[in-house]
């Protein structure tokens, strides 16, 4: 008998059978096969996602989190872990026994100190099984850089959305403490005026300058009018909401205020939000969600979501192809927007509907009641890296709105990219051949870093370990306007993308 996905969900919840018991009885085909093969290797094991704060000053304590993933296991983790570091002078926590106090967020937040300059990692060891889990690389320096690197998830749905899960508090705290992110945003679908007031109040409540940044934001959900989904973010907490017709229905008692992207731009200008609003467009190339590049407004639409749990939107037939809602749709990818003249920086996000944002794992995997099923049509969620002078909601907004940002598939790959001393995301004029410098610090050995020019793979630099640094100047002066960006691929399949730079002829 072949089960539908709904029957799978029911069976897992009702029988409490581990996933592999059902898989043993069923033949899986198509898009499920590859990802379920990966789950099969991980069943009945506890995994630790270890995330450390990235930029650290020598001898200064910082946060380190380990979040537990339970593949096919009903019981919470009760094991004991120990920690070690590649820095022989590190000051690390003592071995720790997980207990009931860690159950709510299935994680624990530690403090550590590194006392040697360079790039270091911290390894968590499960003392019972001997399994080891390595953190992202931590860059330790005696000097504080002008721009610090921060990571965040800016596309999250809680139970305040019609299709989200978990309370707003749970989503925010999971992002902040379990995933150890620096910033996060709830982006609920077209909220009512009353809900919008709650969203703004919650963002303000959870905001901690220097520790955790939030912004007022929502998702303008315009697929009913073939206008795509557009996340609207504000530099200030107090700001208006302009809904699409997504929930324009007596059941939800929500009335639409805008019927096209052009309406949205006009409303934002009329409200006086010009210069104070950023707008990113979440791309879901499919039969259901079109991406009309001709309705973009360069003042507001400065970023694009190149990766989320739905998959990779860079170009057709790329790695981690979108396979939901009809699959990828030609003409609606990021490179199509760039070719159409859009100047779009790149962000990554989870688009989490699970209650566990910022998740760098294997799709939407849940283990309690209806959270028991691993959704094999989606991937691990993405995150955004930004370079900002400080961790405030204004600085986070300014960094992203300036396109001084990059996207990853959820892991904390460090990407630095400049053209003639101009940061990623910048536009400048020159009659000379550009000189590029790049530095990538991976979470695994780097397979390749590609310099993309005008949507063409221009230079491919092979990796040799987890760190790759290079300069390149065998280029040509711009004839009109050229754009360049980096695509990073690691040996483990994780990816990252820098925002482009645009170089125009003087």
C-alpha cells in the first residue's frame, strides 16, 4: 500500500512509530528518496547543532549554544557532554549533564573564552556515544574591526500566521538562545491592525541592543494577484502595515489595503516611509507564486531571498532545487531579476513555519504529535550574514539595506568580497579593470568559490581546506554596467552567496 503524506503524518502521530519502521514497509519514489536516504543514516541518534558567536576579541567571553535534534527518538536528550577547542588556551565550560531544565528549547547556552588569535572551533562530545559535533569557525582578534559579522534569520512565521507554529516568544527565544543568532524578525502574513500592534510590541520587547536585534516586519502575501511575496521591514519599530488580499475573507475578517506591488509602493510613499523602509522579495519560483520583475521599485526592493527552506532560487537547475508547489518556474529566479536590471543584494532565511527558526539541519523535522514527520520536500533553512558597526535594529537595517550582506544555507560560512575596496552590495563607476579580493571561512572543506559575472561563471577557484583567500585582476573594464558576486560550495553541500557589486563605465 502506498501512503499519502497526510496518512504518513497521521500514522506517525497515532502510532508513535519511528520513521524507519514506516519506511521499511513503504517504497519511496521521486523527491522523497534522496533526503530520506539521509534521514535513514541518522535515525535513532541525537545530534548537536553547535553555534558560536563569530567575531570575538581576544580574551573576551562569548556565547556558545548546542541545540539537540532527535532523529526518530521520542525521549529528550539526557546525556552528558564535554567540550574542547582548537585553541589550547581556551577557557571552556565543565562537562554538562542535560536535564529537564533544557527541555523546552532542547538546547543549552554556554559561555566560553578564546585566548589565541586566528580561526578556532569548539567541539562538543557526547560522552556516552563518543559522537562529536564541531562549531562554526570563530575569528579571534586582538583588535575590534570596524564592521562586525552578525548572523540572523529575517523570515519567520509563528502561530500568529495562519500557517505558522509556536508562540512569538518561543520563536524569538529559540532563534536567540538555541540557535545563538544575533538578530531575527517575525514576518507574519498580512496581519490585521490589532495583530500588527502586537507584532511591533513583541519586537520591541525582545530587542536587546548589543545582544539581540529585532525589527518590525511582515510578509505582504500577494500571490492571489500574481505579485509574489514581499517581506516589508522597517528601520523604526513604529510603522504602518499595508495588507494584500491574501486573507481578504470573511473567515479571517481581514480587508485588503493594496491590490498590487505598485499599490504597496504608493502606500509606503504616502505614509512618509520613504528612506525608512526596506523591502525584500521572497522568491518561490513555482506555478503558484510568480515573481514579476517588472513591478519592482528600486527604492524599496533592494534585496532578494536567494535561499530558504524551499530551496535555491539563484538559477534554474542549480543545487537544492525547489520541489514544492509545482517546482521551479523559468523566468522567476534571482538571475532573471539581475538580468532584467534589478540591483538586488542577497539574503537567506528559514521561512520557518515550525516554531524553530534559524535551523541548520535537515528540513522541517518535528518529534512531538504532529511534529513527528520530516518534511522531505523542503531543506534546511537559510540565514543571513551582515557586516554592521554595532548590534542595534538600526544598524542591522542599514547593513542589509546597504546590501552589505550575504546568504547561506543555514551554516555560518564567513564570506568577504570586495571590488577595488568597495564592499559587496555597492555600486560604483570606473573605466579600469576591477580588482577583486575574496576570503571565505567555511564550516567544512571548501569545494569551490565561483566569481559570477553577469550571470556567467567567470572564474572558478578550487578549494583546499576550510579557508580560501584569493585576489583576481585578470578582468576587463566595464563597457556599460557589469555585476559580480561569489557562489561558495562546500564539500558537504552547504552553500553561500555574496551580494553582488555593480561597476558602471564612467
